[in-house]
C-alpha cells in the first residue's frame, strides 16, 4: 500500500492543512483527503505542487510503501 506522508510532514513543520492548501492552490478537501490517505489514485501534479510548496526536492520523501 502506498502511504502519503504529507500529514506527518505538516505536523513536523507545524503547518496547517489550510495553509498548505493556500501554498499549493489545491482545494482544502483535496489536501484533507491526501493527508488522510483517502485517495485511491495519486495525482502526480498534486504531489509535485505539495513537494514544491514544502521545498522537498525528492518526491519520494512524501511517499512510503507499506505492507498491508
């Protein structure tokens, strides 16, 4: 299972989901679904925008492969 670590990174950096939504231009509900790992597909553009906003050069820092 692919786990998106955005929520963990936001907590580490003390950034709110709504602040991330503003930084990326993504709708707050999209950020919430990504943070809660509720998306069944990963939109590469969304991940790229999040990585850019959080100044993460390697997108793999946002994703983790976990066993079921």
